[in-house]
């Protein structure tokens, strides 16, 4: 039995995680006043055959415990309770604002937001003198919207923060037809199969446009190379339960057919915050760096470019760039150059997030703001290099780094 307040039983599918979670919740039901609650993301997740509520009915049906359907709660002779609940939206967490539990459990934790988990964690309370331990117990496979924060909290920070991670394995469940389940898992894609069969928390989704091995991380770049900064705009502040787009600006240079990604700026800001970021970055980059912003269609796109030219980037070499074609098509030239080994990343803290996004593109659940900005920067440098090749060295030397 674990005495730690917070623990994750996670990894492979079929390891008996839901059973372990239900057993932990029932551990102190003989204690008067004990209160436990188990969460899934949606009510459907709770009510499916074989899911938590169904298992509890099989275990507790015919006992002295009484089920109250309107409250989705089991009442025990001691006065203890076990409640089943869901958090479909960010605001659902406030339904438990005045509640008090000695046990809080989350099944498939990676389906939840960190903000939901942390808020419900604050509901762990007990009366002074009570010997019932306060426990947060969670179970999950790798993958899902919350993969990164769950991994960070339990596998990276883990014991240093007093959090226990117990790996789940298919072999832990002797009641499952493991051979048959192995055959079912073979139908999955390699990523999902590794997550569900092996409980692999390190594999990330990878798209078909970019591979990590194509990008060599270097210490420096040629300072005499032609350089541009390309921005993909967004003006949305982060809100609880939402995952808005980022404003992303990629600084890239080109020399002799090779490309160096020098810097990436990426943030979620208000429209004014976006303007301040772009203006500050322009002064940091210097006036010799050409600046491009992807121009949306219609009059609103033209008005945005006009506003930046007159008010935000006055005095800089700034241009709007009307984007045509799909994001995937625009990313193809950069992908080709990277595969050929001609794209380098300057070593910096942004490298990991940048590669995570590129290698997951074009997955529907991933962001593509850095992909768009990098594709745009590559396109501008490539177009200019082509003109330089056609016109000759005299023209190319007129103004380095500008179209």
C-alpha cells in the first residue's frame, strides 16, 4: 500500500488500471464519513460497459451498499460514500467548489487538463485527528491531450516532488486473454501500439512531412547570409479549457543553398501584445533583416498589413505575403530541403517545441503555427536565391536579406 499523497498507475493498456483505481477508492469505506470520488472526462466514459460505474455495480451489487442513481453515488453502512463524476468542460470543476474528499481518482488522466486536476486536488481535506490518509490516485495510458503535463508531473518531476509513478504492464493482469489482446494491438499504428502495449511515454506522434533526424543542431550560422523573419499571426489569449493558435515568428538565413533556422518566437497574446512582440523582435533582429507577415485574404488581411506598415514596423523592410495553397503544399519545399540535410537549427531552448510541432504535422490535433512561419521564411529565401541565380551577382548584392 502506498502512503504517498499522489500516485499514477500508468502505461500499457490491459494492466488492470481501472480495477486498481476502484479498489483504492473503496479502501476506507468502513470508516464513518469517508468520501471518495472518481472522475472520467465524460459521462459516456463512466457509463460504458466495463467502465468504472459498471464495474462498481458488479462489485457492490448484492452488498449492504446502496446506489443512488440521481447522485451517481454509493452509500455504505458506515456513512462513507463513493461518487462517480465527469469534467467535460473546464467550468465543470467548479461543481465541486465546496466539496471535501479524502480520495480523488482520475481514470485516463491524459484526457484532462492540468487546471482541472490541480483544482480538484485542492478538494482533498479531512477533519483534524482523522487517520484516513488523503490520497490522489490516477491511472492513464500515454497519449492524449494531457500527455505532456502528466509525463512532466509524474515521470520527470516524480519523486522529487513526492509523486509516485507505478508502471502498468499487460502482464500485470492475469485475467485478460493476453494473446488475443496482443493480436488486437497489432492493428494499431506504431505510435499508438507502443503507447498501449509497452506504456511508452517517450514516443511522440510523427507526421509524414518532417523527421527529427533530418535536422542537425549547430552552435552557429554564417553571419553574412541573407536573413528574413516570417510571422504567422494569431491574436488569441489562452483561456481555461481552450487551446488557441500561437503567433509564431521564424528567423532564417540562407547561403549557398543551405538554410539555418536562427530563432523562433512563439506566444499567445492579445492583438496589442502581438504587435509589441513583433515590433520588439524587429528591433532586436536589426533593420537588415526583412520581415514578412502571412496576409489573410480579403480586405481585413490588407488592412492588417497596412496597419503594420504604417504603425508597427515603420522604417523596416516589411512585406505582406498573400498565402496560396494548403499548409501541407507550402511545407513541401522546406521538407524536401530538410530531408536532403540542408536545414540546420541553431541550438536554443525553443528547439524541442519546434521539432515536436514539425514532426507531428499535419496531424489534426497538433498546432502548425511554427510550420507555417518556417515554410514562409524558407519560401522567401528560396525565391530570392532563384532571382539571384537568374539575374546574376550584380543585382543580388544590392541589398542583402531583402526581396
